């Protein structure tokens, strides 16, 4: 199956179609998720990235 690139609007529409009112209000699209050498998500680093992106959006 070929890789597909989805934009933020595509992801938001997908979430609304699947989750309705429970869809997330904000999306943070990243090229990669930080992972350990074992492949697990580095949650602290991910949350730091998300906070930074959301604060930058508020500042605009």
C-alpha cells in the first residue's frame, strides 16, 4: 500500500467523521514522533513539543 500524505484539514475531517463531538479541537502535525531506541514514544519530549507548538499558535 503506497504512503499517503494527509494535511491538517484532512485529519480534522477524518476525526470529526469518526468521533463527532469527541474529535480533538486542536491537532499538532509532526513529521516524526520522538521514540526511544526500543521504539517507544518519549512522552515527555512529545508533550514538550506539543506545548511549544500550541503556545506559538496562541501568540500569533
